C-alpha cells in the first residue's frame, strides 16, 4: 500500500517582497493538496482477519477475489465488518464488492467506528456469480477504522467479497459554522460562544476551502472585515453586519477564502467576531492546509500596523510571515510597553487571550509558535521605565516566551527608535548565558529612516513596513 500524505506547499512569495510590491499573498492560494486523489485503493478481503463475518466464509460462487466471500446470515444486523487503515483523516471512497442473486435489493447501515454514517442498498446483480462494486463515501480518522455493513431487513446482506478503500479528500464536507473543523484559525480566538468566535488581538484571520458558486459570512454587529478569495488581493468590506455576501457567480470546483477583522482599539468599537460561512445551497467546506511554521509577533502599534488603513495585512508581521510561507499572529496593542507600569506591559499581557482579558487566561496549547518576534520598548520611555527595570523585564519576558513555546526560535528586535537597545541586547545575552541558545537579538539599526519611512517619525508607512519585512524575513528564514 502506498501511503499518501497531504503535501502542503506554500508559494513563498519572495519575488513579490523583493520587488517591493505591497500586494499580499493569501497562503491558501499556494496550498497544493497533492497526491491524495491519485492514491491507489487498497483491497480488504472479507475472509481475511481482522475482517469479521456474521455467517460463513464460502467460495461456491465464482468470481470472488482472494479465497472467498462472506455469506452473512439472512437476518437484521448480521454484519460484515472490515478494518481499514487511512493515511490521513478525511473523506474516503469505499467500493463494496458484492453479489446479490435475488431480485430484491438488500439495504444496510454503514457504520464507521461504530457510528452510522450512511446507508447503502445492494441491488440484485442477476446471479450469485455476478459481482459488482457499490461506491460509498465515508469519513475516516487517520489510522485504523472499522467499517461495518449491517443489514436492516431480514434478508440480510448480499454476499460480500471485499472493500476497496481509498482516502480521496481532506476532511469531510463541513457546514461552515464556526466550529467546522475545516476552518483554520490563526491568532487568539475566544470560542466560548459557539455562534460567534471572537478575535482577541489584532491580525487574527481564518482560512477555509469551500464548494459552490457563492460565499458569505455571518456577522453580528457592525465591523470592518477584509477578505480574499482564491488568493486575490485582499479587499475591505467596511461597516457591515448580519449576513454579508462576499462573492457570487464563482466558477465550479473548490475555492479558498481568508477572512480577518479590524481590531477593536481606541475609538473603534467594531465587533470582530466570526459567525460562520454562508455557503451556497448544497455546498460544503473542505479541508485546507495549515503551514508548518507560525510566527507570533509581540509588540505595540508598529506591530499592529497602526495607523495605516490597511493594517494588519500591510504591516511587517503579516508581510514577513507570508513571505516565509508561514502563519502569523499579531499579539500587539497600540501604546503597549514591555513593562506594566501604567501601560499594557506585554511581558504580562502576552499571556492573555485579548487586550480586554482580565487575567492570564490564554491556553498556549491552542497553538504553538515556531518563531516569536518581540518588538517592544518604543513606549516604555513615556512611562518612566528605567533601563534596569527594562532589562530585567525583558529577561523575564524571554523566560516566559520560552515557557509558553518550548521549541520556538525567539527574536528580540532592537526598536526602530533606538530605545533600550543595549538592554534588549543584554537580556538576550543573559538568556543565552543561562543556556537558551535559541534567543537572538535582531539589530535593526538603519532599517527605518524616520524622515522617509514613517508617517510621524514613529509609525512606518506601508512602504516602510515592506522595507522592514524585507530585512526581517531572511533573518527568520535562517532558523525556521
Ligand atoms: C443462496 C446463495 C448464498 C446467499 C444466499 C442468500 O443461498 O447460495 O450465497 O448468501 O442465497 O440469500 O443470502
Ligand atoms: Ca446470505
């Protein structure tokens, strides 16, 4: 048996960034789910353990494969059961090879791992020596699965020869609700309300694949949302609420969508929640890949991308990670500091699910970052944080990030305004000396020219963010 796995390949977008463009790639567009559809089916014979037959294994009607077939008892519930192995979870095609020498169809329940997933009807084939294959689609888990054919009439099953089993597609079609396992979330989402998942920090987004010729999204109260279909440039839909149609008249086949929301911050009190995808009639969601790398960016307004209108997707975190083919999160808040001294101190706040959480409520096992980039220190000066306090705070921050993400590469950026840079460097050295070798200082001297790359001497313009991403991406790329 050939084992196929999803081969996730992400177009890394280097050329685009190198060219200084500000177009944004959507990871979903570059995902290739390869190999699965062409996987050869594997045959499981009814007469071979661990298959079971509530009847007898016989070989008196020619045309079977292997050494015989299951002649199950003619009774309700007299089953044939197979144990199949799936290389990945998802939808599988099951070809049930059978013969029914009568003129009456024999219906059965199909149970996967003990749960009924569908029904099947085995029509008369004309003779007990005439074998045919009935194709069914069933959901399976990765690894071993039992497939049980359990008749629902007193005639029992037909004679069952074998099943041909093949995983043919990602997860089983989903309904687009927030809890749909085919939807991939990035960032910190509060999922306690099953109707609306709430985006915690800035820069959260979700990816999905779907069938059908239209797509929409269910919102609650007014929000600015952005989206991209099939990797097209990201577009805004501002001040929308309720059921929002995003596209119609799409071509057949499957499509990808990414959706994200403007963060709640300052005077903006939009409602950044996701209430589910609105699919066309009869359409479904399908599995979408998840990059193997996730870069978490911890910072302040610069990391959010404020005040640029197209934040977060024109901010350096998004651009840097997309350029690496990585997922990304922006645990960042305008005005944030490192130290909590009359300020959002991210050394504490990065442990929270959102900037409005009241305690360190985030569960870091929800996702693990493979790289963490810290850009903090621009605002501490305005809150009277001493250099000693800052350095000690930064050491604590680095310890905490390590605790949260045991396997991450950690990058401590010197801030563009050259504040506490020596202390940042010293904190990294202290952690290195303590044995954490995967913490690195990123020297950003000369990256940002306040006169040309910022709008106000502090906040990079969109072009400024592109420049930062061009510098940062190759540094991270060396380690992840
Ligand atoms: C006949 C046939 C069997 C079959 C049975 C049935 O006896 O020979 O192979 O299983 O009919 O009706 O189930
Ligand atoms: Ca029988």
